[in-house]
C-alpha cells in the first residue's frame, strides 16, 4: 500500500480531494500537523463527499514521528518545485511514502536539503506550481503504474 503524506495542509478542499483519491486507490493518507483546518470542516467533507468516513487517514504531530513509526518500511519521496529530478525518474516501491508540503510554502528547505537524493518535481513549463491535489494525483498514478504493471 502506498502512503500519501500531506505536511501542514492549509486548504480543506485539497485535502478532501486527496482523501477521495486515496480511497479510490487503496492508499493510506497521513496528515502532518499543524493542519490549517479542522477534520470536521464541512469543506473538507464536501470535497471528500460521503467517502471521507472511509478514508484510511492518520494524523501525526510531526513528520519525524511518522518516519519513526514507519520502521524503515518504504522509502520517503519528497515533492518540490525545487528538485532537479522528475517524478517519473524516481523508482517507487509498493510501501513508499509520497510527501507533499503545504499549499503556500511547500516542504521546509532543511528537509529538502537533508533528503536531496529523494526529492523530485513535476515538470511544469509556464506556471510556478500545480494544485496540491492535482500534484498528488499525478505522482500517485505514476507510482501505481510502476508497481502494478
């Protein structure tokens, strides 16, 4: 099972859309605090439709806590506009963690520096970035393509 990790997500509809995507692909969703909304937020549930109650969602106080709980199972991939390698040049395994930063700031620079070999970007030509839920979908389906074929 893949794991999608949202670090400090700020926009409830993005997280709701990602939750629905995770349910559709049998992927576990991890939310790393602080969250920019309540998990009872009606916009979150609206975007997740009536599926939100079925999403395999776990909340963590920090990324370090999640990494420790993973017990070294699965590799962590970090997605940023600042990486040199693209998301399709990464090799994904079925227990990997796909880590995305918050909508306005992305992942912390210190985290990116410490994990430079595991940082990837989605190529875009004329825009700075893509919507968070769109980015998760692009990466998750590439990871599934690599492992399910």
